[in-house]
């Protein structure tokens, strides 16, 4: 038994840290991506090309694997890809699944619409899979502010779709560290962790932190959900993805994501990193 761990989304925000941390622990890792030229260059890490839309490639990726870190592609408002990966994992005899879900999954917004329907369906499929599982439901990633980089460098205000609402911004490195703990240590089976940072921050609070870290003015501009919808559609996102995203944004804007938990500290045995420490470590990428 090698306990080979397949990391899907290995080139993404969370997956690349999962690969890095597993490699640092000398765990056998197979990093999955669509383009091999993006393979992580880390000693001891195997790389495999596979696409969630190509079941044969998933079967090859899962062959000989014991554990899977399962990521859902952000622009995928159906659980089809998760179900394909679960099928490949089951056929390969996988004995541990860790799925990256999202905070708020299954909650209702103020109109009665359900947040994260596709995440909820995939979480249910993981729980019903017969394979031991852990579900991670992180809050908003600190790294989302990298979407502001152009506005910051051009001296323009950064968009704010959540008004004065606060959220428990989480460091992606902590999300990855919890995933690694769930993949490699006992005690996480049939657990759903809600992962947050140490403090509740509004977009204006985040801009103020970045002002301190970067030493420049970072104004914000309020963006209504309707304007956000128009912008997303004009950027070519599908109506289904836009509608799903807006439900989550409306839920957060109404203040329902003002949630802090101690799940990161309980799993890692240390407090979660702050937004400011994340910003300090990534100041070169932000300006
Ligand atoms: N951003 C947030 O604040 C936040 C908060 C909570 C939860 N989440 C959840 O986190 C997840 C996104 O995680 P992330 O930010 O780490 O992802 P990400 O940085 O957007 O990366 C997406 C990954 O998916 C891979 N991918 C895309 N299409 C693929 C396909 N057809 N087949 C196989 N792989 C494919 C990409 O690999 P290649 O393109 O290299 O092949 C990449 O590694 C989403 O489910 C989101 O709902 C996000």
C-alpha cells in the first residue's frame, strides 16, 4: 500500500498548496491537470493529465490511488464533473475522499433560493459514496483580492458587491493545510468543516488592510447585484453560472456569511492566518 494521493485542481489556488504541503511531508502525490506544461516541479510529485469531462482520463488518473482531494471547477454549476470523478475513484478502490465545497452550501438567501446547489449535490454524492469522506466548506479566500490587481495598479476603485457585510476571509494556505490533515491523519472521517479566518472583514476593511500593506490609497465602489450580473454576462460567463454566483453574493450581501468558526484551529492546532498576513506575503502580486 503506497497511500498514493490524487490532487485534482493541482494548478489552482488550493490544489497547488495541497500538492506542496503533501510533498513537504514526503507523502506520495499525483497532481492532476489538463496541461502537463503546468505540472508542479517538486521532487517526488507525479503528474497526470486528465479532464473532468473525459471519464477515461479520470480512470487513468485514479488508477492505483488510495485518497483523492476533489475540487469542483468554479464555472461548473452542475455536479456532473464531481460524479465522474467519484465514479473513477470508486472503481479504483479509493478509501479516502476530501472534497472542497463552500460555506453557505444549502442555505437559503432572502428570496428563498438555495446557495451552492451544485456544491450541495456533490457533497451529498460524496457522503453517499460509500467511501470515507471529509467535506471542507471554506469562507471567501483572501486571494480573491488578486482580482483587484488591475484596478489597484491603475488607481481605480475596487468593486464591492457585498456592501457593508462582513465575512470570515480565510487564507487559502490554511484551507490546503486542513485538506492535508484530512488526507493524511485519522479523526476526520464523516466531518464537515467550515473554514474561516480569525476575523470578520467587509470589503472596505480589506481595502484598508491593503492600504496599510501597500502604502497607497485603495478606494472602493459599490456595485449592485444587477450591475455585477451585467458585468459577468458581458465577460462571457454563462447565465447558469451567473445566476448561481448571484445567489451566493446576495446571501453574503445580506450579512448571512458573517460567520467565524474555530475549525481551522481545531484541526491544525494553531490559529488561522489573518488577511493582513496573507497580504504581507503576497504584496508583490498585488501591485
Ligand atoms: N474563491 C473563493 O472565495 C471560494 C470560497 C469557497 C469555496 N470555493 C470553491 O473552491 C473551488 C475552486 O478552487 P480553486 O480556487 O482552488 O480553483 P481555481 O484556482 O479556480 O482552479 C481551478 C482548477 O480546476 C482545474 N480545472 C479546470 N477545468 C478542469 C477540467 N475540465 N478538468 C480538470 N481540471 C480542471 C484547473 O486546472 P487546469 O486549468 O490547469 O487544467 C485548476 O487547477 C470552487 O469549487 C469554489 O466554489 C471558492
